[in-house]
C-alpha cells in the first residue's frame, strides 16, 4: 500500500472531522442564543403573521418589477 497517500488521506479526514465538530458547536451555540432570546421576548403570533404577509407582498412586488 502507498503509505504517504494513506497518511495524507487520514490527515484530510481528520481536518474535515475537526471542521465539522467546530461548525456543529457554533451552530448549537447560536441556537442556544436564539432560544434564550425567544424566552426573553415571546413572539406575538399576530405580529409574526403580519410580518410574513409584508415579506410575501414585498417578494411579489419584486418579481413583478423584473
């Protein structure tokens, strides 16, 4: 077997695994921040619905202008 090739592949795999772990950790931290923020400021369902309608209207107007 070609040992240098195997070692290089193992190093690449280790780097990818490390990157995935770091990425997952950052995502989990961000989710925890968003959950904490949501607990402090509960979402009003009616204002959230109005925001969705506003965004949908802006998106439709943006498409017609093209």
